[in-house]
C-alpha cells in the first residue's frame, strides 16, 4: 500500500500561494496594445482611453486652427493649419492619447517593464513628428518637460519601433525635465504632435495608427 504523508497546511502557505497567483495574473504581456483607433470620430480608443486635441503656439490661438480628427481603418487623421501672423517661434497641432488601466477612466499605468514603443505614422506635410511620454504632473506637462522623441516620417504609413531610451526631455527644461525612468512607472498619456520650430504658414495633416509597447 502506498504510504501517504499528510502535508501540513498553514495560513502562511496560503498567503504565499495567493501572492504567487496574483503576480502571474498581473504580469504584463510582452506586447501591450496601448491604443487602437476604431472610433470614427477619434474620440476614444478600442482600449477605453480618451483622446484630446493638442494645439498651441507661442503667441496664442490666432496662430493655428485644428480640424476635428477622424479615424478610418484603424488610422487616426489629425489636420489643421498654422497661420503665424505674429511669427510664433514654436507651436504644435496633434493628439494626446490617455492611458486607461480601467476603460473609460483616465489614470496611470506602470510601463517600466517595457523597452520600446511601436507606432504607425505618416505625414503629408511635416518631415518629423514629435512623440512624448507624459506623466500625471500637470506643471511638468504644461512646461513640456516630459521626455520626447522626434521621429522622421514619410507620406507612406509605416511602422516605427523606437527604443524608449531614446526619449529625452527638451534641453530648455534643465533640472525640471523628467527622464524616461521617472515617467514610465506612472505613464498617463502618449502625445503625437506636428511641432515645427519656427512656425511657418502651412497645412497640417498626419496619420497615427496602432500604438504598442514592447518588452
């Protein structure tokens, strides 16, 4: 007859088992789909995040005009026009895509395990599109001091994989700039902007497809 030995059961063993199971359940996937654009109006992502228009210029809102965004076939189009009569030295037109750990509720997510971001981009006008990782601090947001990366693009919609280590705060931020390491543990949103410097009179039209984070 088989000799069966009873294994002692303790509350400590139960807690350890539950902790281990919870860790497995919360483990981040190798590829995190951050945003897919299925809403024809471009107001929300398939993941429940909200999108917000971004438009600004050094000398005020008479320097630009932004059109409503739209999405077709999973690709979001952002358009508008720069009209810098007051000769703004900088400006931008684009989109801010909220992170959404809970669908429909803005929040932050710990993305520190990821090493790169993959995004589909194209532009009819600009040669570069600025990407920015944005955290929850509004003062840092308003100062433009979260880390950014300027991606060279073409008129053809293409997929770009960018190491997150390449994102840096703007040089003017000095000690107020936030590093990637400081931003990723509380990522609040992802910004995609046509941001010329200086601003010249021209149309803005660019496309953004699926945004993914990769380990």
